[in-house]
C-alpha cells in the first residue's frame, strides 16, 4: 500500500482557475471526506488523484511515482473510481457489470479464472448485490446501480477507492451500510478511501479526516472536530449552519438554520425559540 500525495495542484478549466496550489498527503487505511460548496473544485481534484486529469501545475504521486505516468491498466489495479454520474447504457446482467472490474487484470489474451470469479463474488457480497446478479443493470433503481458501481470498483482490488458523491442515490439505511463497509475495508484491508461529500454529517460520522475546499484552495485539513467549526463553516457556507455534538458519539453535528416565514416565527416565539435551538453553536457567533 502506497501513499497518495498531491503537490501544488493547479487546474484551469475554460480559462477559470478551479484548483490553486492544493497539497496534501493521504495515508493508506484512512477514510477521507472531501467537502466544500458547489464549484469548490472537489470533482476536479478527484480526477487529478485518479490520474484521468493532469493538472496544469503540480502533480499527484502514488508511492513516489506520478500517477499520469502509470500505464492505464496498472493504474486501474491500484486506484478505482466510482463516478458521480452512473452509466445507464449497460444492457448487461449485474454480475457481468461487476466482472468488468477485472479487466485491468485480464489484458488482451488472458481469460477470467477462479481468482477473478472469487474477487467478483467477494465484491458483490460486500455490497449486498448478490441477489441482483441476473438482473439487467438498466432495470435497477438509482441506489441499486450505485451499489453495483461500487462492487465493480471493489472487484479491481485497488489500494485506493475514490468516490464522487457516493451517497447521492442511497436512502439513509443504505448510506449507513455503504459507509460501514468503507470503514471496515479501510481497517481490514488497509484500503484508502477518498469520498466527495455534500453531506457534512456523513463526513463527520465516518471520516477520520476532512479536506475542505473553498474557491479552489485547501482551506482546512484535519479531523472532523477541527474542520467543522462555526468559524470555518461561516466562511465557506455562510451563517445558516449550526454546529453541535452528536447525541451518541463524540462527533460534530451540523444543522441547517432555515429562513423563517412569519408563521414559523410565531411558532418559534410560542415554543420559546431559544430553547428550540438545543444548544447548537451557530456560525453567527
């Protein structure tokens, strides 16, 4: 397992700076959340880490080697990506879609063997999609497609798993199952996980470390309690967020403060508005 290191990444797209001097070091076996508002550069950074986008300045190194210099098949054995937009044109059974994750190992002439089939079966079991094996991928719900896409990535047996908004199509139950799985894989296999997330509470609950991007720069890098603070959230998201503590875990809990309507103002007044806030510290302090 090798470290994934970003050094001074800068990317311009369409004449607009998207990333500006981003540097950090990722260690195998940790779950890292990449957060920030829309347009902060999160997906672009993920593409740089995967080697599919070469930055205009700086570079990403995997075990000391620039990722863009790795042959695509070799890179795919070490870094797997689950994109935000799931493919919809795969008119194949689920088992075949997951088996596509073995392509980096098969090459042009080698046929699928027992080890490949075992890897596919293990990936499907880990993501709970065995019962979908014969279903056409195009017939699945969004949440089912997401789990199959993750199974295909796990079938690559990578060192690093990069996910762009993996919780988008999942209900709360399956979000919990997915992130429980990612944490377990990071602990048991030393898998490095980097997930782009808009849900700050998922980031707080499941990541060991959060990277916060703002306007293309790395604004904060650290454990959830050090990053999800009223001061930083106010700087990045404005003053509509409140930060408290999870009722069962020693983790931050972020809540949205809605803009009150006259009717809501009256409800808050009658309920004793200050008590309804539940002790959450806001970005307005």
